[in-house]
C-alpha cells in the first residue's frame, strides 16, 4: 500500500505526550504497517533493524505496548491501521470489478457499483476529498442574510446619565470612547457594578470623598485632582475607592 489516509488531528491528539524520538518511532511503525499491509511482528531485533532504530529497544517496546495490541498470531495490531487496510481492500475490490466492465461507465450507463469514479486508471486511495465545509451555492439560490449581531446589553448611556446626575461637579463625559466602554463593561460583567442601582450607590459613595470631588487642596506643587467616569471605572481605582483610600473626614 503506497498511499494511505493520515488524519493529522487524530494523530496529534493521541501523541501530544510523546517526545521527538517516541513520535518518530511511532510514525515509522505506522508506515511499516501500511506499506507491508501486515501487523508488526513480535520480533524486536528484526523490527529495530527494519526501522533503523539502533539501540532504541526500550522505547520501541513502550510504543508497541501503548498503541498496539499483541494478538494470538504473535503480532502487534493497531486497530486504526487495520480499519484503513480493510477499507483499502474493499475499494480495491470495487476497482477490480469496475475494470472488468471496461473502466468508468459512460454518463448514459446506469451506475450499479459502489463507486463508479474508481477505475484502474484512477485507483482507490487516491480520490480527492470533496470540500463540504464551504459548499458552493447553486444558481438562483436565495442566500439567507447574515445574522444581525446581538446588541450589547450594558446600558452605557444610562450609566453616563447617572454619573452626570449624581456627580454634576465632576468632568462631563463628552464622548463615550471604546476605552471607557471597556472599563464600564468590565465592572458590569465582573459583578462589581452589575446594575444601574449599584452604579448609583457607587456614585453617591464617591460624592462623599473631598479628594475625589476636587475639594482637597493640592500639596507639593501638584494640581488639584478631580475624578472622572473613566478613572472611577478603572478596576484598580474602583478597588481603592471601595477600600476608602480617598475618604477622609470632612
């Protein structure tokens, strides 16, 4: 058997734990299995020589015990390889029967074989896999319109209105930027401020801080600080506000 299907995804999932040497030995065992169309003989030295493994006998034995089963015929069988070989032989038989009838039937002939595409000039095992993942629509087929993305459930505008209402002396929000939406959305989704009522209570708590409201005289030449919605929505700043880092006595 000179060609055989190799399922990359299945192989990677089954061998992710192997190191490079173990992986190489397993691949060579599979190639030997499919090339000879026979299970691996239970003769370690012969197999090691055939696969050019040198002194890797212990690794070979480990791979055989993990991926193969020693059957009564004193050979190591691999269920996936056996399955592929059975399918290959079935398609080969179909191909031989088709060849006896003169190759691929004409378009006007009624197809009675399993697969009329398989002929002596186009043997089994070499057939292209049809691309069914992205089917081409037929002509005049009405395509469904793309699904409308779901609206963001977070009421950004109402939160901004609540901020202006509860904290009118703080800087107003002129533009609800992507960054600001990100901060607000993070507080909403995290459960810190999951509804408008909690946002209102948070803004009322902020109003109790002279420092956050810009009522504290600056020191050491710093400018007077006054919080804004973006600053208050930031995770780090939000945590400090809750911990009363900025709530001194009035």
